[in-house]
C-alpha cells in the first residue's frame, strides 16, 4: 500500500543486485574450483569494502536507499571482477602451447 511506496526504489536496486549475483556466483565458484581462490577473495574483499564505503558516504544524503545502491555496486563489482579474471584465464590458456 501507500505506506511502502518509499521502499520501491530500494527494492528496484536490490532486484537488480540479485540478477548480478546470479551471474557472479557461478564465476566466483569457477575461480575457486580452479585453485584461483586468492583472486576470488580479492574480488569479494573489494566488493565488501566498496559496499561499506558507499553506504557510509551516501547514507546522509539518501538514507536507506544508500543500502540498495551499495548492494548493487558490490554485486556489479563481483560480476565484473570475476568475469574479467575468468576471461583472462581462458584467454591465457588458449594462447599457451600445450
């Protein structure tokens, strides 16, 4: 109802973050299963730090919306970071002689 109208924007950010999470998680698992867990931990650490900094920075201006933005940014970083490293590993293995 009308009492929840202010939460619509937050839920939109969170819904988009869930989609990114669904794409990022298999890539992170692929990195970890191929013994690149150190790369996965770097990606996850950067994502957590990014989320915390964004929420702390944006909270005075946007309130609860900053949490949605922070979660989205964190998931975006996880997806982009893991996709980059998976692509780089595949590219390197295809270029190296067997």
